[in-house]
C-alpha cells in the first residue's frame, strides 16, 4: 500500500496504490505553478479519506525528488518524510525524469526515450533510456544543442514538460517517434515506481542537478569603516 506525492513541477498530486489489487484506489491532481505548500496537506487528507486507508496501514510513502522547482519538491519531500516519521514507515524518492519515462518503458517500446524538464536559459534536465529502461544518458543538465545529440541513439520518444521545447529545435533530418509534453508526471507512475524501488538506494532527498538561479551578492553588506 503506497502513498505517492508529487509537487516537483506544475502539479500538486497524491495517490494511494494498492499493489495487491493492481490499481490506484484514490488519486487527485491539481495543476498549479505555485501554492503547493498550502494545497498539499488538504489534498493528501482528501485522498486518504477516499482510499479508506489509515496512515498506519500504509507500507511505504513515495515522493518525487526532482529535478523541478526547488521550493515545490521540498514541499513534497517534507510532507512525505513527516508522514513516514509519524506512521513509522519507510519513505522513498522517485525522480521526475524516471516517472515521465516509466509509462513508455511499460509499453516495451523499442525506441529510446528522452525525458526532459525545462531548466530555463536554453537548458533542460535530461535523461535518456532505452525502450527496455536501460540507462543511455544519466540525469544531467544540458543545453538544447547537447540534448539534441541524443538523436545518435535513434528516433526517440520525447516526454516531459520540455518535450515540445526539444521537438521545436529537433533537426528536420532526424525523425521523432512521438512528442508527449506533460506539465507533470502521472502520479500513478510515481506510485508504481515507489512500490518497485529499493529504499536503500532510492533516497527521499532532492535531486539537484545544478545550483539555484538565485545567488547572494558577492558583497551582501557594506564594509564597516576602518578606524583612522
């Protein structure tokens, strides 16, 4: 029994997965760019009530770890850790890039899958896997030009909130199998990945692929006058 949480990108979502029944028994997702902190706990309360599952009967809590909004993903991870601590349950992390790729991998597609999240400034957060899920390019931040070099693996399936951004710049001579832009990964796949991963490896901590855009000034405070 898995409680899955996602606030890393432009959605606030939660779901309860019952692997014994092989289905989600409750879920809710709201599109939003801001306000995850205020929306998440009431949303989780509604999902848990709909599921009829008590927190102490959960087996695991899963949360997206990024890449994504620095603020948003920490909201989800903090909630997941708090619930896990209170219920004395393990908590695991699932990357947004893996969650984007998972439904395509589940179809046993023979083509490579490029998961891309907008990193702004003409860059994306990128991961490339084969149709079987084997890693071809590990998660990293890359320029659009560098991301397009993944065409060397063959005609890809593009997925993620930067899928269209890549598709618009994709070379005309290189084919694309499908472009699947999504503002956020499907919470169902966050749950299924959360059920499958090893808690010793899939840690619930933010995946930071680059430093925050906001940086303190080099001289935050004026120098104190020196005595003559």
